[in-house]
């Protein structure tokens, strides 16, 4: 089995700047507001300053990438929707009819849809980024979901698109996904990464009923047991290969690109956070570049956010994916940046300081 | 003591439409997403539909009104900032340097600054709405904060501005405030409305230290004990008169106007929620029109939100006031409305439904 060169994707990921973190805190305390009264917005501004450094003044240019792929494990009956919905939803994205289209349009976020593994031939579609590695993963209950080469390819696709987005002037990237069956993959990854039980890490996904849910928990449990033996350990690349998905690998690649190019990377829900956790496993400094857009209703998402020690920006009970929660957090992130840059200081506004 | 005619402000406040609530739920379930997967966004869309009814298609036009006033109780040393900061911050609003200026600009919300009781003569300032009732309230520890006539006037100012905003085509109003000392008033109102102890209902406001905090709790406790005897009961108008503020009365008036004109009214933090609670006390149906923009760090805010049975949109640890939390919630509210109107249906997009 050939050694994968994840070094290519991780070699130049440095921590975000402590110096800029300190500078940003000092600046925030000069602004016309009681100390700390902007709460989480101040933390977000500080994080963005630490990420962007001297490029902090660049206009926030926002993009969301939605990676679509199918999952072999759907043959185990883990989803409320048939597998062809992945293809149908990709067409819905291209027709501008999905939730992510509405939100991206409203909040001026450029939307890119990437086929990294949908089980269909779309033919030529001008607005689809076609990078299909394979028509979906294998059934992880029977064998590893992907080969080494497939994981490398999918990682490289996300990484390259992330670098291209940086070159195009984007400063904030959101990652989203579409893939019937992918909450099952995310649950299995969550068990493997955090040690949580399959029951805790598994949610109702698109909305399965109790009997199907019990089956999904069993599938997750069996897949984790099959692939996570002490001999192969818990290396993130191997977890991704055995239990992940092509869209999860591509999102992990985009996280690594964002971190290496000092972009803000906004995670969406359970599945994109699983990709974030894999990326952080490969390059721990990547965590500094991540903002958790929201906390979804999937129980495993909370486990992963705790594992990554990330506080979500929003908690609106969403569980849709597509990047919707990440894009909805963008106005909050932009607000934090705008407040940092545009508020008057106590000195400039001639306002008295605290006396008590 | 003359009888106040709150009927003027409350007579035509009807409940939001149950019929539109039902229609909106049915419509949401046809959109291309798993049932209920937009979480709180669906609840917000349903509430807006119930409020706006056949006017649901109107473009969301957003305004925030910041009401400024001073508080006599500041002579008890309840705030970390001197009273003149109210005046200074009004000038900061007019100079576009405050947090609310930045957020209103970023999110296309028209900002209106109203002097309803600042303890200074501003002279002619074209962008200030000058409706000073009195240069601040009296010290509630010694006497009622306002006279009947002053409360009526302040309520009428907020009500009239709200009606004017409706006539001008606004569909979503946010209420915010500036007034050194007004968390003390809001804490006293919270105790009186909810029965909570002064300790529970009192927070650190702009950031007072422990000794000053203990003093603030004593002031709140004593003011509530002084004015809330069994004989005068708990009528909301009387509570407002004895323990409130001119900006709180004006915000309550604007809530009543918004509700009577079927506008969405977004509450900001602790003080504006106290105004919302007083308005709901006067006209219980007004609650249907309220959205809690966020939950602030002030402990009493949570008590009031529970009292009103409102779930906040955001929880970002903010405690600034000025309408900042309400305006920050606007992109989420607008997102809910846009998703409702713009998403494709399963039928129109040719997408398979759930099978399990």
C-alpha cells in the first residue's frame, strides 16, 4: 500500500498569528462600547485578525463550495431518501432552486457546485464543476469506502479549488455538501475520532423513522468495528479512506488549502465538520482557521464541535447541509469584521470612559 | 390622577393569523428539503406569514429606532459610566461611529435616533428626531420615575413613529436604546413583572465591579419594594411609570404600533425586551408580533424572554444595546422569508420524496 503524501497539503500550515490576536484585542478595547460588550463578535474579529494579519483590511469576498457525492452504504437502507436524490439535488442547485441558492444569493456569497462522486453521468453542464473521482463510495460495511488513490484525488480536488479560490481573491470560504447517506459516514467518523458510541454519534439524518434509525446505528457500529482495529490505529487519512466519502475528503482538502492560504474557513453542519476534524487530524494548526457556522440538530455534530473545541456561531436547529448553516453565519462574521474596522474610538468620539 | 387612555394604542391589536400560520407550514413542507430541516428558520417564516398575511410578498423594508433617555437613578451610582455618556453616544450615533451605525449600514437597515429624554439641550441637529419629554426620569428610589402624562407622551411618541414607519413602507422594525442607568430600570421592571429576586434580575450592565454591583442590586430591590405594594397592584402602565424610563415607554409604544399595523417587531436586549413585556402586558396579542433578536449576557434578559415565551434568534454573549442584537438578527429573519418565497418545490424540481 503506497504511502500517501499528505505533506503536500499540510506542510505550510502555520498557526494563526498570536501577535495579531493581541493587537486586535487592544484595538477592540478602544472602540465606543463597554469592554467586551460585543461578546462573540469580538472573538470572531480577533480570530479573523489572527488569520488574515496584514490582509485584514481586504474586503471580505465570500464563496461557498458544495461538494456532491454518493455513498455505497445507502444499500443498507440508512437514509429516508433514495440515492438518486443526490443527482436530483445537484440539478436543483444548478437551477437555483435549493436553500443554498437562496441564501448564497441573499448574502452575496459566490456558490460553486462540485461533482466529486455522484453516481450518474451529468454530461456537459456549464455551471457544474466536474471532478468525479468515482460514482460514489463503496459500502463501508463490506470494505473500505475508498482506495488510497481515490482519497488522494478527492483531497487534491478540494485543495486545488481552495487555492484557486484564494488566488481569485476570496477571503472567506464555506464548505457544504450533498450526498444521500453521508450522515452515516460522518457518524462513523465521529465514533472513530471521538470514541463516542454509535448511538450517541448517530442522528436521524434527513428524517428516518425509529426502525430505520436503529438499523443505521447498527450499520455505523459494525462499520467502525470492522475498520478501526488496533492494528490500523486511528490515523485520520485511514479513517477517511475506510469510513468517509469523496465529498468529505474534498472538503478536508479545501480546509487544508484555506488554512495554508490564511483564509477563514466556515464549517457548515455535521458532515463538513467531520471533514474539518479529519483535516485538523492531518494538520492540527488548521483548527485556527475554522469557524463553526452553526450547531445542527444531528447529535454527532455537537460531539465533533466539542472535539474540535469550536463554539458555533448559530444554533437554529437546522439539519439541511448544502452549506446553508455556514452561509447563514456569514453576515455575523462580516458584522464582526465591519465593527472592528468601522467603529469610532472613545478618543475620536470624545466619549467618557468607565468610572466604576 | 387621570386615567390614561392606553386603549388608543391597544384597541386594534389582533392576534396574528392562524390561517396564514397553517398555510405557511403546508407551503414549507413542499420545498426541496427534508421536512423541518430548516429548524428555527421555518418557525420564523411561519410567524412572519402569520403577521403579514397577504402582504407576505412585500419586500422586507427594515428600520431600527434607537431611543435615548437619561435616568435619575444614576445618582445612586448604579452605572460604570457617567450619565453624560448618553449625550455623547447620541452624538456618536449621529456621527455614524457607533456599533449600531456599522451594523445598520452593513445590513441595509434604516437607522433613526430619537431623543425622548436626554438630559441636555442638543440644539438643532438635522438627523436627530427630537421628542424630548423631559431631561431624564426622576430617581425611582425616591419617587415614581415619571408622571402619568410623561408616560403617555413617551408612549405616544413611540406609537406615532411606529405608525409613520408603517406608512413609509417598513415591514420589519427593530427597537433599540441608549440610556446610562437603564439596565437598573429594566431589572426593576423584571422583578415586578416576573417576581424574580433583584439578585437574579440584575446584571453587570456596562460592566460594574462587585461592590457597585451589590449596590445596584440593593437599589433595584428597594425601588421595587417602594413602588410595588399590593395596593397599586402590578398594572403594566403603573410599573412603567414608577420603575421605567422614557425610552422604555417609547419602545413599548412602538411595539404597540408595530402590532396594530401588523409589522414584525424585533426586540434587542434586556431593556427593549422589558419594553416588549410592558407592551404585552397592555395588549397580550402584541406578543404574536415580537421576535427576540438575541439573548444578551444580562441575566434578567433570559428571565424576560422566558416570561414572554420567546426563543432568541441569536445567542452571542452581546450586552451592548443600541439595537445591535436586533439588527444582527435581521439577516436571519430575511433569510427565512427569502427561503419561503424562493425555494423550489419537490414537484417543480422533480425530486423524489422520502421513502422511509
